[in-house]
C-alpha cells in the first residue's frame, strides 16, 4: 500500500497537495501525520523514511519507491492510474493546466510567505502589500483564462477537479483565511474547491488537531 507522510493539516500547504493527489488517485494509502517543529522534529526528519527528501514533507512511499515534492507526487500517481484522473484530455487544456501547476509550484512567493496557510482561522481583511496584490492580479488572470477557455459547465479550472485545482487548493484556503480581494468570478471557484469532499475532510481533520504553532497563528505570519 502507498504510504504518505504529511505535516500538520492546519498549516502544511504542500502536504495538502500531496494528500489531495493521493485522494484523487483513488488508490488506498496509509496516512502518517507528523507534527511540524515539535521537540522531536529535528530527530524525526533525520530518519530513514525522510532521508530522500532531506526531511521535508510530503513524502510518498510505494514499497521501496519513494517520491517527494507535491508536483512529482501528482505525476507519479498520474502514471500509476493510467493518465485518467489528473490532467485534461484535450491537448491545449492539458498544456495550460501543466503550465499553471508549474507556475504555482515555483511562483507566488509573496502570497505564500506573507499569508501562510491556516485552515482553522479567518482574519479580518486588510489591504495586502503591493507585491501580494500583483500576484493576486496574476492569479485572477490565469484562473479567468482557464475558466473561459476550458472550464465548460464544471466548477473547476478545467471543468472537472484535477491536478491544477490540487496545486491551487492551498491558495483558495489563504484567500478565505485572510479575506483577500478576488474577482467576482473567482468566488464561486474558491467555494467549489473549499467545498469539495476531499477538502472538507482535510479541513475537518485540521480542526481536530491538538498541535498549535504560534508563529502560524497570527494574521501577520510570514
């Protein structure tokens, strides 16, 4: 059976992506949650299971096969499930979805660093910094293009829930947590992602976690 090691569900955005990928695959998997930055964290991340990723989560084991990095986990599971569950079938849509997933993977650093994921909180809205506003503008542009060209009748970026939505799911939580300004069309997309059954399961589990990391519990967290 697949074994996925993840961090706290309240805070770990990359773990969320890896977990959503496993859920989307439909394959059975064992889930192991390790609390980030507790007193055993440094020792734990030096263990053999974490060695390939240098202690980072998520990390996916399939027997003696190991995959780390959320986007790599998406691609591994896409191959394992016959290329049917993650990417659009249409060539143009697939190219755009892959580009958007890669852009999320490597970009939006201001949004990510200044508005860390915390699915247990909703903060009073405040004007974002200019670099965050610029990234939100880019986000709205790419989402609008995907929805207009390939969204069809479905509620997600490319109609059906897939890899691009998995990569942007933590952003949707940030938009809700910090009440960041978004275009009107994006409200329904964010709602669709947050109300997806997988996301509802994740958020519910996060509420039950006993771990609290104080540096992630402020609206000013970085």
